[in-house]
């Protein structure tokens, strides 16, 4: 189904509404073709999940895509439940989804069956924490039996390293090696955790995958993509105004799409920078209470540091003498506050320095300076 507004921030509506990422899509397809797994790293809102679904759209007909988002999962039992449900949902025949077929392999958990409109049963699982590992082994035993060409994308994979159970990474690495015909995409938004999991020798997944880091879509390419929709409706499109949107949000996909979505809804085209300022101000105002509560929940040093990072837009070295003197901070307190803000995804370290993670919060902080 075609969306009424071409600039969507949630969901995948097909290649016509997906901007570029040709090189990244090809790298994922080439990896699958050459029997490699991939680690896909990007901060949230760069379009990582959209890329995964676009990649799925372009998979060969004999490849079966499986997607699960584990951002909200906190332990191995929750992961085993989500993984087993996703694997069963990928069954391509009624036989694959019959209770007898499922029961043959899932001996350590209780499947629940819910009839669906298409006549196929939907399976979910009740897994006790004590049976989490055994249930996950059951799910991989099921994969071994099927010998289908599955491509499994696990989004926000860094959650695994925060599970309370010891040895989860090693367990997963072992089980994945037992199904060499299944390809895995390990996607994550916390760069430091994903890098530690896949690029440091002390971790089980060390050097086990290709690594793909997402960068912002090229400004000119993105502008041409957006302009085509406005042109198709005979609406004006200011390249300068688009440049303001792109630069203001560093080309991060979600924010560019969100502003363009509001522009499209105004039914007048993209006219000028004043229009962009007005839309951004409204988006910030809609979230003002949330941003205010978030800011007030920080201690004094963290508040000062957030204001300082927002004022500078990006801080390469927060403990530099000039930066500390300018904002009345000391190195030890900055290191402590920065560590806490990064751990809670309020600040993140980009390729060029530290930035406020939520860019509309960044706008609000500058407004309040």
C-alpha cells in the first residue's frame, strides 16, 4: 500500500519510498551470496532498520528473511522466546507450522497457538528462565532440521552483552556455527558496545563477521530523492531550504524525513529556511515537557555539560583546557558526567566528537541557553 505522505519515519513502503543506500544494500547482498555474516552498526535514527527491510526486499526468492528487534529484551529467556517465535513465523508451509512439527524440536518450552485470518497458526512460547538456554538450543535444532536458506537480522544486538546470564555471547556463537547455511545480520546502535563485541579479541564474536557502519545519505542524492516527490505534484522545492534541513540534523535520516513529512503535509512545497525554522520549532515545542523533565533529572554538572555540548554542537575533547575554562567545568567531574550520559544514550560519541543524541533535545537546549 502506498503511503499518503512519501516521507515516512516508521515502516518500509517499498523501494520507491526508500532513499539510496545502494552500496550498503549491495554489500549485504554480496555477504549473503558469499556465505558471510554482517555486523551493521549505526546510531539510532540513521535508517538501519529501514535498510534491513530494503535488503530483505532485494533478497533472492529462495532466501527467507527473519527479523527480530531485541531492544526491549533484558535476559536470555526473553531472547529465546523472541528468537523461537521469529523462526517459527518464517515457516513457509503449513507443515512447518504444525504443532507436531514444532513439538518435535521444542521440548523445553510450551508453545501457544493462535489462529490467524490466513488459516496458519501463530506460535508464541512460554519459557521459564531456568529453561532459557535449553529452549534456545531447541530453536537452533529446529533450524538444523529445516535446512532452509534463512537470513536472520537481529536488531539492537548489543542488548545481548547486558543479559545477566554469563556466557550468552559464547553460547550464541557456538549455536550459530552449527547452522552454517543460515546467514545472520547483527545490527546495533551503540557503537562502543558493538565494537567491543565484534572487534576485540576477548569476545566470542571477534572477527566473525563483515562490518558495515552506516553514514548519512549523500546530501545531493537525498535532495534529488526528495525533490522528485514535490516535482511530481507540481510543488516548489528549495534546494537551499533542503540544505538547511540536512545540515541542521547532520543528514540523519529520521530527522530529515520528519521535517519533510511536515513540509509535505502543509501542501505548499518546500519554500525557504523560515518555513524550516517554523517546523523545527513546532517539533521541539511538542516535546518541551519531556525535554524539560529530562534536563531537570540531571545533576548540576551534567546539566552544564549538556548545555555546553549543545552550544558547541559537537565537542571533540570535553576535557580540553579551553572547553573546561569556557564553561566552568573540571576534568574529573566531566569524565564522570560524560560516562553516565553516554551510558544512558543522552550523549554519544560520533566520528568527530561528542553530541547530544536526541537532536530535537539538542535544539531545545540551545533555545534555552
